[in-house]
C-alpha cells in the first residue's frame, strides 16, 4: 500500500466561524486572520494505492462555480487536484474509488466538472462512495446547512450511476482493511476513514478535527450542527488515537499534515508533527 497527500489548493473562511466560542486572542496565534478576519485553510486530500485500487479521499472544491461564488472563499495557492495527481504519476482515469467523507462543497466539489452546459464526473471510471443518511440530508438540507450542500456537486453523481453507499457499521471495514468511523456532530453521518499503514493506522480527520489546533476539546467550529456531540466524538477519538498510537491526518490545517499525540497535564496534545511523505520515520 502507498499513501499520498493530494493538495487541491487553499481557501479562506471566517476565523470566528472556524473556531466557535474560542476567543480570537487565542486562535489567531494558531492561524492569524487577515484584515477581514479571514483565515487560510488547506483542502488536503489523500490518495491510497493498494495495488488493485486507487482510492481518493475527498477532492476539494473544484473549479466549476462562478466568479461570485469563489469571491467569497479567496482561492489561492499553486496546487490543484488534477495537477497534484499528475505530479504523483496518476491521472483522473486511474482513480477507482472516490470516498467522500461528507458532501460540503469544499470536500466534494472536485468530483464534478462542467463540460459545456453539462455537469459530469471528473473520475468517470470510479465508484463514488457516500453514506445513505448523509446523502438524504444533503439532498434535502436544513436551512442552516443548505449553503454547504450544492446541488451541482451532488445530483450529477447520482445521475451518473456511479454512486454507491458505504454500508458497514461504525468501526467496521469498508474495503482493503480500511475502517470507517461515523460522526454526526459536524453533519449527519460524516465518515472518517481509518487506514492501515505499517504498524499503525492513519485517521483521516475530515471536519471532526480540521486542523492541529482543533485537537483542543473546546475548539469546535460554529459550522457544526451538534457541537456538544462533536465534543463527545473528539474525546472518544482522541482517546483511541492516543491509546493505539494512530497518526492524525488534517484536511484543513494550512501547514501541518500529520501528528501523533501525547498525554499531558492539560489533556491530550500533539507529540510530533510531520508530512505524510516522511511518515516512515515517525512510526
């Protein structure tokens, strides 16, 4: 098995929204805001090559929206989904599975592209994986979350006939010894892949722990639908990660890709940070 980071670009979100009740005097030390109170975040995805499968976990924001839409999120940086795949020696046709942790636009937008007046899958040879309860919530979103679920990102997957649903129980195996943990604090049935690698596992944290700073239990995004549930889920996952020496992979941290954990007098904190490319030296 080979595992790669796939960088799809940077964007900005409001610092207050990303840190919830945590005061700016604290969070700006971890991720300084610009004059408009916007902080930079990564859209960091993962490619797993098992030999028989090439699995892409999440796929960034994409490029099919109009200028007005992108004007809200200040896309920047030199990376893109296709370019990053090419640099790793892969094409979109090589991807066999696209695992979508959830269907917020910054996680699934890259799954669909615009060709003329049609919206079609970017990975036309792949199976697209979601959760049935989450899919239902995304297709008929509540008023608070509907701005994150864009029909043009979601409906074309179903129309293509490439949509599949993960059916394993919480903590069960999906495929290739990849386990799935289900979270509902951020959104209904968000899926976190737990990937075997050498003598440990790598947890793709998605939006449960979007950045290294969010390891601190009270650091919960204002975007979360059930923040108290996120608190409970974070405690459970961090305890398991510490006990089993898991590596955490951060999708949105602008600088830190991976971390291991240590118990301190102030709770569970980061032990080491490192890039996925050098993980062999850290486990």
